[in-house]
C-alpha cells in the first residue's frame, strides 16, 4: 500500500511538473498549452502529455478466493500450572542455592536449602508425638483388656481412648506440617533430626526470577524464585468486541513477534466470555510448533483466519493511505481520476479484498501511478 510519505524522488519531480500544470496556463504563438486541473478536492484531470509521463495503468476488480481475517495483538504466556512461585512455607534463612536467572531445572531437583531453629523444634515435637502415640495406644489396649474382665471402670476406659485420640491427632498434624517443609516423618524416625531442609522444584523449566541470597531470611509470604515451563507457551490475544462473534475454536492464527519477520502459527483453543474495560475479549491460542527461544511476555501481532470465499479484490499497488484512511483512484473520464474512499480487507499473494463505501462504483481502477496522483492532488489543494 502506498502512503504520501513514501513517494520517491522521481515522483516528487513528476508531482512538481503536474502541480505547475495545475497552477498556471502558458500561452504561445502556437496556441494555449493544455493544463492539468483539479475538478474537486478528490478529483484530478491530467493533460495528454502528463498522462504519458506518469504512465498510469488501470485494472478492474476481480473475484478471488481470499481468507477473511481478524487482526489482533497480544503476548506469549503460559498456563497457571506451568508458572511456579517458590516460597518458604515456615520461613527460614537461606543456607545454599546456586540458581541464576535462565538456569534450567528439573522436577524434583533441589533449588534451595534453608535453616531455622523452628525446623529443629518441629522435628523434635514430631518424634515426641510418636512416643506419646505409642504410649497412649498401649494404655488403651491395656484398659480394653481390663474392661473385658470388668476389672476397670468405664470412665477409665473412656479417658484412655480420649488420650489416644488426642495423641493421634497431634501426631498427624505434626506429620502434615513436616510435609510442608518437604520432610518425611518416617524418614525422620530412621535418620534423626536434620539441621536444614531442602526445597525441590515442583516442575521442570527455567528460572526467571531470583529474589534471595545466602544468609537472607525469607518470610512465608515472600517469593524466593519463579520457574516457568516454556513447553506449553500459548498466544494470549485481545480481540475487539465487534469481531469476537467471528472467532471459533480451531481457527488458524498467524502471528509475528515484535521486530521479527518470521511468521508463526497457532490455533484458537479458548474464547473468553468477558468483555474488558477496553472493549476487548481474550482469546487463547495453542502454538503449532514449540520453540525454545520463545519466552513468556513477548509481544506479538496476529491475524485470525475466520473463513474463506470469493471476494472482490485488487492488487496491493492500487491502495493508498491518507490521514489514516484507505483510498483507490477510480478512472471517471478521459484522464480523469477520482480519489475514492474504500474499506480495505485482508491481503494475500499480492491482492487485497475491498469494498466501496456508500455502494458499488463502476470504472477502471489505477494500479501504477497512484503515488503521483495522490501527491499531485493533495499538493494542489495546499
């Protein structure tokens, strides 16, 4: 598509020639020199000599099979289950870590070691609860045996059951607390108390954030690391409200990253059900091919192919842009060309779909020379 800002040096010379013809009439002994004239603010008539210099060519619209497309912007993202923030459930001091941003880790691999007196106290309490549970269980068995022989009272048996239940509940609570800091109670009974705990990675991926250093105290609500599994990147697109009814699951997405010419593909997987404050709806697309170089947060521009059909189309060279709107030049008479507003659609293989604004118009359409006509017409107005 041609814009007035991209007119070549040669075009400027031709425009100067045309503009001169538009602004004055030269009279000679042989007669009056024919001049170009601006018929209206959007119409221009060239002289025969000027038309030869500009070498305008025309064409007519043709029906071509084109894909209807919806344009969108967005960014690469990952599902919540593939983005993990690592924290210390009970708080502690960092005693060992070797992670840097960009480090690849595997699921289950130790990423940090922590120390704190509370960990030692917790392990002690657990081991004591094991002994207490064993004691109360043995006492309950003894009281149940005595009760069968009617030697003890019912109240004594009930108290033994209560003590055993209380000890069991405390033991289970301490075991669950140990699991929060990745300690196993059974292993603790065999191996004894440890002075530090290790925190493993819950997923495989890359470290994207490191917020700790050796000796630092981390509170339970504080983030230490963030790990991203880039195997499941997706395109998170923002579709304007007016286009959302065209979007269906399975449609093809073509997108490019910022400052990149390579086109990538994806497919629509989910369509959001809520309109945001900027009147857009989120569309979730799955990438067709994984690329290790891609990262969450990368911005992209995309088009979604919403259907195909025969649509009136013109070569891309026919279209010009002026002040944010699209136009073509329509031949309305002998060497007379009218700048006509159109709605430009999707483009493919050098052709673009279009529709006239305000109804169909007849006539041939300029292919070559549009930049010169645009510059000449608008310079003449000024």
